[in-house]
C-alpha cells in the first residue's frame, strides 16, 4: 500500500518532466520558449 502511494507521485513527476523536456526539444529557438508558453498567439 505504501509503495503504491509513493509510486504515484513519482510517475506523475516523471510525466510532467518528460512533457517539459519534450516541449523544450521540439522548440527550435530556446529564447522563444517562455513567451510561447505565456502567449500562444505568436505560434
């Protein structure tokens, strides 16, 4: 039971981190990443 409770936050954490790195890798220009995340109109 305790192992399942510890595994869920770890899976969630790795999921969020993998999404972040995926967005970081597919973004051509890293300097545009913060503005792209805040303002979607310039995509």
